[in-house]
């Protein structure tokens, strides 16, 4: 498993990426709402990431990665979103997926 400091560093980066995607989501209210839920979930998970047992950390990342899957699906099914937003959502998904796979 990754070192706690590396998990925290990467999770902080993921939170920023989610916030960037949320800011870029003006063209899609449903996706903006979903990204807001992801940002809230990431904020809640932050305390767990910073001090919990490994199984709880994995559980949080798994849940966020599932949410990233849904956000990516939503972005691909909306023909009116900007390239910037689609790229931001793809980046969120990729970072969460990579961290999830490294934790398992």
C-alpha cells in the first residue's frame, strides 16, 4: 500500500481537480450538481484519508471512483459540454481510478 503521506498528497490533488471540474461545469447544470456532490463527498472523506485505517481509506476512494465513473458517463452523454469540462471530468476519473488501483 502507498505511504500515508503519498495518499494524502494525491487526495489533495484529486480534491483540487474535482473543484476545477466543478468550476468549469457552467454549461451542464446536472453535471455541475453531481460534481458538487463529489466535492462534498471528497471533503467528508478528507478526515478519513488523514487519519483512518487503510480499509476505510480504500472504501472512501472506491466510492469517489464510482462517482467519477458516473461523472464521466454524464459528460460523455451531454453533447453541449465544453472540451474543458470533459477534459476536467476525465482527469478526475483518471486520477481516482489510478489511486484506487494502487490501493488494491
